[in-house]
């Protein structure tokens, strides 16, 4: 009788990595030594199936310990969780940070996305490849969320424990040092280095970054921390939702859906349990605001998640955090642990009889998991593919239960709403876009970083603060899924309605400036390559359309005028098909930046 899925066996390291997460196996059916009892009945199947959501953490555990996921390791993890190996293989191969083929134990991710490409990522890559030895695998990576310090590199050395080192702005020498000796690499600058406005008294969202010690709960409370949660308990769940609704807060991830309506719809569902999910998987090229918040003010997110959960009736929350953010993961885990130890998470928060806890789930390099239903699938242990809607997440979300999903910036806005009141908050910004907004400014500027401005400030005012370097050629708003605007259009008001009326989008707040030294056609080709790589492949319009878009741009990257006319016509046809028929926002927006560059900038004239 053979209890193994395949002939391959896990190594001792691989087995130890899985057992450290799941505990030791209880029977031979799970991989323990065989006993007579195991020949008579199977035990633990139901419990193991209920842990399917631990598949992604299990893959991380193996990858962290060894550097790749072997057949034997995958089989052992599948046995422990009773997941079919074919399904687990599909999950493991879905994420860019995993490998199912042997590779070096150290992986150096070199960002080749928009800001880094403009800052010399190609030359950095070439230098690093020739500078590292055979013990380092160099991976050309999409955006690492370090755009204010481009070009960037992230080194991950497998082992117990796994070691990481960030090099940004990276030189060949520093990137090689990070890969070959991560413990000796220079320490990252503090989060406040990414906040050019640090010290301004009027900051509502960034005010504590650089002021409080991000590791100290006492320091956070000394600077107003947990006063919003106390007011939430005084108001009650319905009162919190009313305040958030009256404030006019809308989602800051790009969709701009009213937060109060989402919370009310979740809270009113009769099906239980309810869940809260914080989407911290900001993978949009050019976006790094959530990273700065989590690194510089982690307890603010813990408090705001607690308030949101209280409002919607959730007792469990998940923080889905980018795998490329090692410092943010460490800071948030420390904040969650400290809050739990001090009675600010757990069974009886602040003695109010309310129970809530947070579990951090680490992403593994998939842009599509920024879409809420794809994120739910990822947490549940499936491929991160979007679901058809309806039903909407407020009805059937995570684990098929009512779920409120918000991103980091949206949630931290709840703190000033409760401390200053809905009316005072709504007075900031404009009538239809209320409150402050965070903008991620990078590219050809003197002072890149995260800026906090009230809605209604113009693009020109923001760029004046950042200081444009050289002769401005174009500005990309909203990231790869956004659109380009010309230098003569910088009087656009930075509001959802203002950018929409101007024929572009605010998106998640990306503002990427490019001077006339940046080769625009190659930049568009990089955007097309990004969407081709990040398409989950579930629907035909996106799966085929992103490939055709990249192929057409590849053909015309060195051509302009009449020579490119046929391919531009093809791009328009493919773009319309993706926009009209794709299942989710990735395919629907994959043509936006290219279209705007052709129509507004004359990129191929």
C-alpha cells in the first residue's frame, strides 16, 4: 500500500518548513510513519480540507526555506492539506515569486517597470547579471513599489530564516552586495524619507510618519492612537457607518465606490460570519503609498481595520500584503502581535466585549490579486483569478460569506473621520471628492515621494511641489492602467470627476512625470509587456488581446507615421475588444495608457 501521491519525497528541510506551519502530521495519511491504525481507517481528512486556505502560506514556507518548490515538497504539502497535486501545481505556477524548477537559493529581483526603466534599469540588469556568481538567480521583475528610489532591486536568500535586502536607488555594486551578502547590505532609509512634506502640521494621513516610532504601540497612543476606536465604540456600528457615509469617503484604490454604502451593505447581510479584508497588494506600477503607511504608521492600519470590522460585524480580518514588501510585512506583523498582547485585538477589545483579530497573508507576485475577488481566491488557496459578479463581495465574498474589502489608504481615512467628525472631513476637498488624497509622485522630478493634498489641487500644483526635472514630455496618471496627459494639461484638478471630465483617470494616485529624454515608444512597450505577463489568462479577450497588443507595439517601436498605421488600427480594434469583453479591470484597462499616448501625445507620428 503506497500512501504517496508520487515517487518524489520531500527533503528534511522541505518537510520541516511545512511542519513548522501546519504542525507535525498525525497519521501516515498525512505523511507520518505508518502504524497499524492507519491501515484500518483514515483520520483528519475533514480538518485538513478545512485548511485549504493554508496552501499559499505553505508554498511560501517551502520557497522561503529552499528557494524553490520541488515535486516532493509539493506532494507533501498536498498530502497535509488534502489538496489535489494538479490544483496545487496550478497555484504554485500562478505566482511570479515561486519556482517549481531548481534555481539558486538567492533570487535578486531587479525592477524593470516604468520608473525604474526611465532610471536605467536595463543597464542595471545587464551589470548585475555579469556581476553575480552562479549562486544568484537574477529575475527581471515588475514594479517593486520603490519608485521614489528608482532603480530598485530586492534580494531574497532562502534559509531558516529567510533573509532579504533592498537596494534602492541601486547601483550594480550595491545590488550585487545585497544578493551576495544580504546581512551586510546598507539599511533601508526610514519611511519618512519618502514623505517630502514630513513635518507639515496639516497632514491627516501622513502626520505620524517620521514622528512616531513605528515599532512602539505606546508612542502611537501618545500621538492620538486609538482615540478613533474609542469614539467608534461610543457611536456603535450603525453610528460609525453613518459617519463614514456622511463624510463622503470613497475607495482610494481607483474604483471610487462609496465606503459607507459598502459597509452598510455588508453589515445588513443576514448570512454569517462576516469578514473584513484589507487589500495591501498595491502592484500598480508607480504606486507605493500603502507601503509608506505600513512602514511608517503600522498601528494606524490595525486600528482602522478594527473600526471597519466593528462597523460591518466582522470578527476576523485578513491583511493581504505584497510579498515584495519585506519591511512592511515585518512592521505589520509586529504591530498585530503587540496589539493582540495589549488587548487591542482578541476576544475583548478595550473591555467592550467585541472580539476581532487580524491574520496577515502574504502575496507572491500577482498584479491580478489587487482585484478583490481574485484576492479572495488567493487567500482561499486557489489561483488568483477574478470571479464573475454578481454576486458581489458584500453578499458572497471571502469563503462565500459577506465581505467588506478596502485598501490601506481608504481604511486609514476612517481615523480622521471619527476624530474630527464627518462634517469637518467633508469640508476638505470638493463636493464630490472629499477629504485628503495621497499621490505617488515619481519619474523625472527632484523630490519624488508620497504627497498628501486635498482633493481639488491641480496636477500643476502637485508637480510644482515635486519639482519637474528637465523638459516635461508627458505625465502618466493612474499607473499602467491609467492614461497620459500633455504638459499643457497640467491644470487638471486632481479629483475623480475632474480627471474623468478631462478624459483620463485618477486611479490609485500615481503621478509619473517623464522628461523628453525618456523614449516613449519603449515605455509603452513595457506597459504592454506588463499586462501580457500579468493577465491571469482566464478570459479570451484579455489573454489573447494583451499578447496581440504587445506584438503590435513590438513591431512599431522603431517605426512611426504611415509605416505604423496598420498596427495602430489593429491596436484600436484589440483595445476595444479587451475593454468591452474582459471579465475584470485588468483587461478592461490594458489599452488605456497606449490609447492616450497615441491620441494625446502623438506617440507614433
